[in-house]
């Protein structure tokens, strides 16, 4: 049985790392969408 | 308590502790983590006589400033309610009930070693952790001294060495974690208590013991184990002969564990990090589009015609 | 600015020009003796020794902090009020660059400077308060308490300081005549603004969320699951009020720089800010009552702390909302300016209520700051003002540098991800 604190340590780490990756990919995606052919 | 039961529980405690502690410092992601393994303390407030030998033993074992045992007999210390501080990991307070002739009740105060510690949830450098054996311990090697743990603790236990300029630390009861872990001993306060008001053992065994006492002598005890459910449950628990609110306990804490209090906000954070860029860049794109239209509108200076697309 | 030394004339002359605003040193030094500077020097004469005591004798010698009151004036005012009042940077930045309110362009740089210096000196104040300030980078580099709201605050303030600095860099590089760097950093403006808004949303609300962990220590009228929202909305309001206040002070102190600017135009902008603040204040007023309803604490309004709450909400939220509205209807920039001071006092009142005044409200022994805590706070504010003045006296903050034409935001003109699609 995991305490809530332990499970939160895992989920928050994953979520924060994912958020940073998303921010970077968002920038790339925005540039991709904006680039005229 | 009979000698048999005392020895039995000490044996159980030692065996249980011995079982677990071989792997305490090993890989923290071992699969069989269980709150069943948690150790705890049960304080029976109907037994405590206020001798404060537990305070002496705690000071002694933790290297805190101490005085000879006889000094602890001085009753004047009970004239005001004390709290834990940097040099006292535990204090005993006296509560005199309202009815004339009622006996005073002595209450030992110390870290409750919560199941879901607020201090651990609050600490931005994870200086607090709940060990596999249930004690909540502090790592002074990462602490930056922000004192948020002191704000968060619902029992107002952690103390700070404000007088130290170069290495101030947070201080609180450790349930003798080092003693228990390395030498398989019983924590100092439980060991020295002359009336065995404090019992050390597995939390679930202590709950069973408490229920058993309350069942056997129901007139003696109030029907509540303090720490069973408060703020999600604690490893240090109490049973008493009077209502807990008369004994200086906080009875309005509720059962919500500390991490639950901030989990909603913390869940929103990654959502904001993901959604805001789209919303804000959308606003920017809309603004730029509007500006482009305004500029081309000025350049052409012609009435707009409806176009497809 | 004509005829100022270029680097070809030797770096000593160039440095002297930059530091002494083109004046010979003796003239510059004479100009330093002003009433404000004398008072500031006196303040520093107290603040510097107190700083020495703080870092050699510890918190016990310089504060009235205790185990029951671990947070005092330096957190309640320096950090909480400081961050809220420094919010003008992201509010104005997003208004101009993201929402296209280009009329307010002249207010962006002072707002960003106020924001950057505000956060910077918040960190300075924090270093006084932390037990081990040299470990400030620990949550970033050493040990990650990811379950903690404070962890977020630490990361965001660090990142946001960087972003605000980047947003201020165009002014800095214009002053240093570094054209290539100026152009490069200009292209970062949109991205920095967007990132700044994200960070601000999170840490302004996170400062409120810190108190979610202490329901038993806060008065029920202030403790609410909506606290993060309250802090964020009031921060935006504080930012707007500070921009008005700071522009009011700048007009007095730096009037020689703003001589060419039409006061009517400035008044129009001030009234516009007042209009936005008015609507937000009214909304915030309603939100606060939602919080009371959610907690069902109506009965607590008729208690001493209840009166404090009513004073805060009616006197410092609804009243300024109405005053701003009247000012906008009457087109009175003076009333907007007056009301902005009221709003700033109200934000300070709110943050102090949450962190100090109603914290452990049911304790017999209460905390009051040590005189040295006041001394440090006043010193930090003074140094902040001196720094602001030093920068504005030299760098193109209140005016546009003549060598750098500021074009209206053409497609990709002011930077951003699509800058290459001109």
C-alpha cells in the first residue's frame, strides 16, 4: 500500500517532466503550423 | 499491566522491528511496502503520573541540554502549557478538569508521526520522509530553512534553532529512529516510563491493544483513539479517560490527510502549463491577424467585398 | 545624447559616460546630495549593520519569529506583498504584446522594470528570512520536493526572474549599444511574454495555495479552497494599480525625460488602466463572497475578525472599484491615481491578513515584528528605489532610444516564433 504522499511524488514528477516536454514540442509545433509551404 | 503482557509486547516489538530493519536502508522501491509494517506508540493517559522521566530520557538520548532526574520532580513547570521547542522534543503538560476533586491528567506531547505527514508534503526539498517503519525523519543536509513545515504541521510540533546563524535546523521527535533501526531497541520514553503508560509496537497491534483495553474497562476510557483517523491517521496514538478537547488536543482537525489539501491545486498546474500556451498564442495570433487586416485595409482603402474561404 | 563617447574613445571615457550620465564626476557627485539621498543614506546606515547582525548572529537576534510563528514580516510583506505588487510586468506585457493594446506600449518597459526589480528584491528579502540562504538553489539542483507548493514557488520565481530580465534586455542592450544582441533578444519578446504569463499565473496563485496546508491555523473567513484564485486575481489588480502609481511617481521624479509626452495622452492611458482595474476589483469582490458562501461562515462576520474582513472587502475592494468607475465616467486621471494608492494599501492589507494577522488568530501570544525586521524591509525597499532610479536615469525605459526605431507590431516585427515569415 502506497501512501498518498508517495503516489503524489511519482505523479507530480511525471506530470512536471511531461509539461516541460509539451512546452518545447508546442513551440516546435507552432512553428510547424506557421511555416508557409 | 501484567509482566507477561509487557514482555510479550516488548518481544513483539523487537521481533517486528528486527524483521523489517534488515532492509530499511535498502532499495526504497521494494514491492512489499505496507502500512502494516508501521511502528507506533500508544500513550494511555489514564496511567501517566506526570513524573516526566520520559522528558529526561528523551533529552538524554538525543543529546539535548539535560538536568539531573530530580529536577524533573518540580511541579511548578506545570503551571503553564508548554510546547515542543528546539531543546525539548517532548513535553508533558498537566490538565486539571473542571469538577472539584477530579484528578489531574498528564499529557505527553511530541511528533505524531503522521501516516500522511504534512511536513513531508510541504517540504520543497523533500527533507522529511516517512520511513518504512513509520517514523517521520528529517534530513538536515538538504534543508534550506524556509520553515514551511512548521506552518503546515497541524500539531505545531517542529521547532527551529533560530539562534544558530550558520547551521540552523528543524528539530522534533524521531521516535528514536536511530536506536530502533540500529540497535533494535525500544524508544527511550517508552523504555523509561515507570508505569508503562507508553507502549511501543506495530501500529495495527497498538490499535488492537487500545480497543481491547477500552472494551475491558469501558468505564475507564473515552470511546475514541486519538490518532486513529485524525488527519488521515498517525502512528502516535492516545487513549484517555476524559474527552480529548479537555486535555489540550486539537479535536477539529478532521480526517483529511495533508496531501489532499493541496492536491487539487497541484493537479491544475500541469494543465495550466499545457493549456496556457495555446490560449495565449491564440490571442497573439488573433491580435496579429487583426493588425494585418487593419494594415491591408488602410493600404487598399477599398470597401471590403465578401470572399469565400 | 548627442556626442556621447563611443568605444573608440577608450573604455574609461565610455564607462564614465555610462555611470555618470555624461557629466564630469565632480558635477555628478555634487548632484548626489539631495534630500531623498540623504534619507536613503541614513536608512542604509541602519540597514547595513542590521544585515551584518542577521548573518552573523542568526534569526533569533534580529527577529521575533518563534516556533508558533515561523513566518513574519519578511515573508508576509517582503515576499507576499512584493510579488503581488510586481505583477505589472506580466499584465502590461500581455496586454500590449498578446492582446494588442498597443496604446499602452510606453508603459511596458517601466512595468517590466518594476516587475524585474520587484522580484529581484523579493529574493533578496527571502535570503534574509531563510535559515540557510546559500542553499536557495537546492530545490532547483539538489533535492526535489515535487509534492510541495513551495517547490513550485521556488522554481517559478527563479524562472520568472530570468524571463523578466530577458524582457528587459532590449532596454539594457540599447543602452550598451549592442545592436545584434538587441535584435536577437527582441525576437524573444513574444515567447518570453507568454512564458511570463504562464509562470505568473502559477506562482501568484501558488503563493495563495501555500496556505491551503494550514486550515487549522487560518481564520475561516480567509481560508478557502479558492485562495489561489483570490491571490491571482488580486495580483493582476495590484499590477495595474502599481503601473499607475509608478507612472505617477516617475512623472514627478523623471519629468525631464517625459517633457515631450502629452499629459492628456498619459491621462487617457491611466484612465484605461483604471477601467480594467475597476471591473477586476468588482469581480474580485464577488469572488470573495463566493468564498464565504462556500465555507458557510456568515455567522463569523459579526466578530472582531469579521469586521476586519468587512473592512478589507468593502473598504479596499468594493470602494476602489466604485471610485475607479466614477473616475472613468468623469475622465479623472487624478482620481484613478488616488484610488490606485488605496488599492495598493488594500493588497498589502490582504496579504498581511492572510499570513500574519489572522494566522494563528486564536493564539493568546501573538507575533509583532522586531524593529530590525522593519529596518531590513525599509532598507530593501530603499535600495530597490535607488536601483530603479539608477536604471531609469540611464537606460531608455521612459523614452524610446532614438537609434532604435520602435515599429508597430508588424507580422513578425516584434519577435516571436514566426519572426522569419516577414
